[in-house]
């Protein structure tokens, strides 16, 4: 089978390869074997290839935090899955054609969910969900602010907040991105600048903003913090700028802001398997009701270098997907 490996940390166009490796063994009694139908290329995956991510396994290593697959064999003790089921995998190393994992590490996807959308359900939707539910208690009518608002997670936060009656201030880095968000009916959208706090106060009539959500880091964290009410919370979940966070002491000492971080794996680890399954069931219901993540292009696995380069330069556009077993496998089982 074909799989993607990082041969050396650094420029993915130089050190990421698609190679042939032996197929996995038949599943053990508590395991499941599935064909990988599609995987997205996320910013964290690109950071992994560069060696900038928190995980730096010995090389060669296979990237890939999420994927969707079709079950082709199950172990003798596996009762909740069957051949033909669509599944998402909670484990890593998914940039490959076939995976063998413990059965409790996959979650069955309802048959009505589109395969390409299912490929993007493991990380971004629960991230958006938990940022709105597990950082501070938010009530209908409350205000939050987020940067990189036109990213995949940002757009999901907008959608989930709207469902709950939470008002959003959405910060983008380019003026043209404001129109993209206006088209989906955001409450407030503003381009980031050194005068962000003044702009936000004017656009919201001085609304008290309870939570700031930051994925840019660097000096952008401080600008988000300047918009949050005294005693509020700022949560950072990424570092698009690839810079360390810079904060003046006044935010903590005089204004009493609280700063925290979010990592999906850690937050899910704090929950029971039943609670995790419930989160994904809720997400699947939203997808079935029409929630969508935009897709820019789908590549074959052999073109992984080109796919990574495309994903890196188009972070504000739709997702880049890879179909390891061919585009035809992205069709529903009855059509393939």
C-alpha cells in the first residue's frame, strides 16, 4: 500500500514522500481494519512536517491527525462495527491507504454523512464546540471575540454561536475576508490593527465581551485581550503567526484577565468515552442538517507535496483533501 512519510523535519516539499509499504495484518480480536478514503491537510499537520509541532516522533514518521475510512474487516470481539461502516479515527498517522487500530479508537459515522465532510469532523468541529462550552459559561446574548475568523474553526464557531444566540466579533487579517464573512451573516467583522479595541467598541456599542478566542498568537493575543472585559478570559488554541505570545503585564495585574490554552486531545481526555461519543453525535446531526466545511481541492496521495504546498498558501480558503484510494472511493458505498 501507499503511505506518506516525513524523512526529515523541514520543508515538506523536500522531505515528505509517498512510498510503498506492506499492508497491515488482519485485525486482532479487538481491532478494526479500514481503507482511508480521505484526509484533510490541517495547519497542525504542516507544523508536524516542519518539526514545529508538539509531537516529534523518530523519523521516518507518518503524519495525519484525522481521516475518514471504510471498514473492511473487524476482529472477533468487535460488535459495534461492521464491514462497510464509515468511520473516523481518533488516532494519528492517517496519511496512508489503510489503517489497523483498536476498535474503541474509531467512531462510526451515520451513512447519510458525505464522505468528504466526514473526513473533516474529527478535529475542527469538536474544537469549535468545546471552545464555546468548556472555557467559560456562555449564555444567550453574551459576546465573544475571535481572530482568524475566516478559518475552518472560525466559521464553525460562528455557526455554533449563532445557534446558541451568542454574539460574535470576528477579526480577520485582510479586508477582503470581511466580505466573505458578511456573506454568511456574521454579527460584527473587523480587520485586525493596532486600534482593534477602539474599532470593536465602536462596532459593538461598547458591549462587554466575555471570552476572547485566539489562534494567531504573537502580538495578536494582546490585541484580542484588549477587547475583552476586565476579569474576562482569553483562550489560545493555535499559533498561525508562529510567534510566541506577547502580553503586557497590565492585562493580568490591573485588568484581572485570565489566560488559558486549549488542546483538543487534552479536553477530550478529560471526558468519558460516552461523553466523547455524544459530542460527535451532536456534530454528525449538525452535518446531516446542512453544516458544511468548504473544500478547495482533492488531491491523489501521489501528489502529497503539491497538496501540502496548496494547503499552506490557502489557509483562509477551503480545505485541501487527499483521497488515498482514489476519487471514486469518495462516493457513497452503494454508488462506488
